[in-house]
C-alpha cells in the first residue's frame, strides 16, 4: 500500500459541517468534494482525475476516480489490522435460529478471507472472474464476498429465498467460474436445503461453473451437487493465503441482480473505487457511526442493504458489523431486536419498516422492549419501502430516538435522500437529538438529497416541477460515486431502462414530490415493480409464471396494500374458454407455481379468477387504474376503457381502504 497514505487513525474523517454547505458544494464542485473524500480510502495508485469528463459517453457513464487503483478488501480488512484493530470485533454473528453467537475479530477475518481467497485462486479464479454466492446469513458469506474482492474477482450474491429458475437465470447471465454455497438456510419453521435448489438450477442453466465450494452446516449437510464439489472446511485447512490484487477504480466489485419491470432480472454493476469512497463517507455522515462502534443492518446479504450496510460500509469504516440470522418476530418473540441491541451495545440499527410493523403488531405497548436496556442505541434507520407515518410515530414514541427514513435503491447503492446524522450541528457527534433543529425529521419524508444527488421532480415531458407538484423523481446526471456503473452485459439496456425517459437524467422509477423546504416525498413506483416486505419484485415476472399455466388466457399481477408487508402481490386471471377445472384448484396450482419458479420470497398467495381485465379499446391493460383500485383509492372508471362493467367487478374485489395511506391521500 502507498507510503503517502494520510494517517487518519483516531481522527474524525470529515469535519462536521452543516448539511446545506456540504450538499451545495457537492453539486457545484463535485471534483473538489469527492476528491477530498477519496482520502478516506487507501489507493495503490492515486486517481489521475476525480471525475473524468473526457469520455465520449459522459455524463451517462461518468468515470469516477479514473486512473486510480485500489483493493476494496484491503480497505475493509487488512488496513484495520495493520492500524491496530486486529483485536476488535469485525463481525458478530448472532443467530437465534441456531442458538449461537460467534465473534470474528478483524485479525480472524483477515485470516479467513486471505485463506479463502487462496482457495478461490487455486480453483482458477482471478481478476474479473465472477463467483456466484448462494449462502445464508453466516460469516462465511461475508468471507466469500471479501475473498472475491481480494482477488479482484466479481461476486454475485443471490438471496436464499429465490427458487431454482431464478438462480439459473443469474448463473447464465453472470457466467460464474465458481459457485460458493452453504448446505442450508434456516427459516423459523423449516430448514431450506440449498443442495437440491443448486442441482436444479445447474441442470436448467446453460453455463457450467468449474467448481462448487460447499460450506456444510451441521443442521442439514448436503450430498454432493456436482462431481467437482469442493468442501469449504477441507479446502480452508490447507489453503495458502492470497494477497490483495490492485484493481482499477472502475473495475467491477460485484453484480447484484434486482427486479425490473420484465421477468429478466437486471445485474447492477458496482465499481470498486466510487463504492469504497461513497460508502465510507456515508457511514459516518449519513449514519453517524464512528470506527469501533457496533452497527447493525438487520437485512440480508442477498439485498443491496446487506451488501452496502452489513458488509462493506461498516468494515470500510472499521466498525463492528452485526450479522443477524433471525427474524424480527418469532425468534423467539418481538423483543428479539432489543435483546440484540442490548447484548451487543448496538449504536445504530437499520431495518425495513415491515420489520417494525411486525414488532408493533406483536408488542404494541412495548412490553418486550422495556425488558431490555437499549440505551446504547442512538438512531433507528428505516429503508427499503415507504415508511408510513403510523410506524414512524410508533417507533419514535416507543424508542424515544430519531427514526430516520432513507430512500435509495439497488442501483444507487447508498441513500439518495436521508436525514444525515453525522452532518448537521446537533447531530451525529454525540448529541442525542440526532438531527439538527434546521433539519428536522418530517414524518412521511426521507428528508433531503445526499451529496451528489441532484434530485428533480419532472412532468411527463421532462419539465421541472415546483414545490408540492407530483411527478417522476429523477436524478440529474452525472450520478455520484458508488452508484451503478452499468448493467452487466447491458450498457444499452442501462441507457434504455434508466436514461432514455428524460434527457440528461436518471429515472428512479419512483414518483413523488418535494415540499417548499426541499424535503422529498416518495409516493411509490411508477412502473410495475412492487415491494413486498421490503423485497423488490417484478409483477412482470410473476405474470410470466401465471401466463404459462395451460388454463390461463390472460393475467395481471398488481401490488395490493398490506398492513404488515406494505404490499403483497395479487394475481387476476382470465381462464381460457372451455376450462372446466374449478377456479379454486387453478388458483392453488398458480400459487404453487410461483413458489416453485420464483421462490417463497414472492409470498404469493392470492389469485382471483375474473371474467375480464380492464382494457383500452386497443387492448392495453389499464394497470395504473388497477393499481389505484388495489391501493384502496376511489379510482374513477378510466375514460378509455372498453367495458366499464369489468372495472366495477374489480372494484368489488378491493373493498378495503389502504391500511398505509400516503400522507396526501
Ligand atoms: N431463504 C429461504 N426462504 C426465505 C428466506 C431465505 N433467506 N427469507 C424468507 N424466506 C421465506 C420465508 O420462510 C417465507 O416462507 P413461507 O411462505 O414458507 O412462510 C417466505 O419466504 C416469505 O418470507 P417473509 O417475507 O420473510 O415473510 P414472513 O411472513 O416469513 O415474515 C416479516 C414477515 C415481516 C417478519 C419479514 O418479512 C421480515 O423480516 N421483513 C424484514 C424485511 C427486510 O429485512 N428486508 C430487507 C430490505 S431492507
Ligand atoms: P431495492 O432496489 O430493493 O432497494 O428497492 C428500491 C425501491 O424501494 C425504491 O425504488 C422505492 O420504490 C422503494 N424504497 C426504498 N426505500 C424507500 C423509502 N425510504 N421510501 C419509499 N420507498 C422506498
């Protein structure tokens, strides 16, 4: 590592400044602002330019920290050991599902990561190769991700709740050299055997990985999946550690698949340089965490929240990250989160509003909460779906802490909008107020744009709307560091899906407005992506499964408001003429098919057989109007509809008002 690295040990990384100054500067002088933040990271070769504007495809494809070289694993692990954090906990794995708590110090983590990188290297993995990781919430998953980063390889983590066909699609798109898996995941009511899912996925996929490394778990060991299986423990026992390989700032660190509007998932590509800088910056300035503190993102490593805030950001900062293998309720009860906070001295907790709604449902008066000493906790951060004001007020009143909504997406990798706890005067630096008087929290809003995000509300023609007017939320290009660099194998698809709707802007896919104080309100997706318990799903993917059933003539899937999960997917199907199978049986078959093809995470349980779908005279399904009905709005009959009676029949299917209405509804 370079001799000229700045010595930041024990020093605050950024001098706390008022939010407005930081934000304004980030837009007026992005090179100056991000150039300073680049010092948070150790480079083997310093960037030649903070933002290379000479590329012909600027600003669609900005090249942050061009010419710079670094290794993300070095920044997340090695340098902390070198700088004296070897004995500090890097990962605390708290697993009520196995009844165990395991701590890995930074020195332990370095040892394991270097050895597993050696295992991968010996299996032929090198810079730029992809490795697919299909693992639950265990420390080995983090080890596998960091080992890829160490070699300059690219990890693709797939969430354990997806079924074999979804896994197969990702194997074919990413073309991994090695698959790293565990033998099982553990859900409260069942063990999820990964071996058969992997075998099924590999039999469906065209691409053949060279090897499969299997971490056997005692709860449910797996038989061999391929002839070339490698046993994790055996390989680790004899592995020679591998060193960090320097990679270019723009080289991919990972590909993470997310749902679009079609059935084909999109592989969001994250670079090494911009990611390391932006995430390190966000950890202290947005989340108000200091090196050495215990931080907990209660999500799953299979999602972007897990990538950014379970794995990379806390480790890049030198904090301790809590890896929780359990649920907010039922493992064993709704006091589980508070038990973990108390036991490990958690200072910041990040989860999805759904989790808090589940806790609120089971412990409305906070009796279980009162049994635990949660005084270490400074802030509760919520993201992944809209934070409804009820949940916000309940959490604020029960915890007596700032409850900070933050809005972002897999594509951006870190918050677009938040109430930055490390920036403004009274917050972050220890004040329990948590946010400054000039930047109060407004229920229903994830507050204000973060540095580098020039958030605009646009009308359909791309015109900028003023305060309180609702439109598409778009981000003026270039996007800041840490956001997606492109889609895997998909520059054109990236431009088409995100950059073509509004010239010079990235379309977030969310609609909303800004108030006169500049606070952003996110009202929901403007496309067919839905959000079920904080999990992003494509209605198009579910429709493709329903449409493949031989009895189905046509179908639509919409997200229906749900008091616990925010939204749930609901299918409406029209049967082919002459089908005699009872509708209830067809509905059961369709539910089972979605579970088999997409996975339990779709939580798909409700299908209605209907006489017709609302369509325009030219045959286009009126999805927006259906979404309105499903959201419990008093949706007028669309003027373009072919048969108004069909619409009235559907209205009768959605009699209940939305349990989580938007503030302006
Ligand atoms: N592997 C395999 N299956 C999984 C899984 C995984 N990693 N995660 C969830 N599933 C399964 C569940 O077992 C369940 O299966 P079932 O139909 O057999 O019961 C199904 O997928 C739906 O799971 P879930 O959405 O978790 O619903 P739930 O009813 O079991 O639990 C909550 C409800 C609110 C407790 C739960 O959704 C939750 O913890 N939400 C927090 C969301 C979150 O952290 N999101 C990340 C974004 S920040
Ligand atoms: P994902 O890519 O899975 O993180 O999902 C991103 C989508 O979730 C966004 O486009 C929003 O629709 C929604 N979302 C995430 N966070 C919030 C939030 N704080 N408020 C409202 N919607 C959110």
